[in-house]
C-alpha cells in the first residue's frame, strides 16, 4: 500500500502543529530574577538553562554553569561575594556548588547527600 505525500504531509503538520512546540517539563526552572538581600546591593541573578546569569546594575556580569542542568535553588551568600546553587539532572542526586559572584569561578562542590553535620557550612541549608 502506497501513501501519498498529499495525505501524509497534512496529517503530520496537524499533529506537530497541535503540540505547540516544545513544552516545559515540571523540573525545568522558570526564569526568575531575585535581587540580593540588603540595601544598596546591585547584583541580581536569574536562572537560565544549565546555570545562572548574574547582572550588576542591569548589565551582564558573569554566567555561572552548574554541574547539573536543572537549578533547583540558589542564593547569594557572604554579603554577595558568593552564590550557592543546588542543581540536579532529571533524576538522581543533587550537587551543591559555591561560586564567586563576580568571576563565576567554582570555589567548592559537594553532593547534597554528602553534607554531614552541617559541613561544609555554605552547603548545609541545601543538604538532603
């Protein structure tokens, strides 16, 4: 049995058009921007695919790439000098990382399940 492109092509277009393109998974983070705590602080960060984009006074400062693609939580720490992120893949253990806010350099990394008795202190709020 032979199918004509005139029959298959319109059907394929209808199927793909109805899906509306790619949809966001429940684990994919929404892009959001949160100012650093404290008066007069000018750093902001927003979750992007695979990390964070840090800005200063609205201008891009650095791009932080996390070990795993889905950023679940993050926070400025040490008066804004550092950023802590908790990321994971679609499944499996999370990784907690400490970054320099200005350079984006990774200063520390630990698996979320390996944080014991509050150590390292910067990772303790994200332990599992």
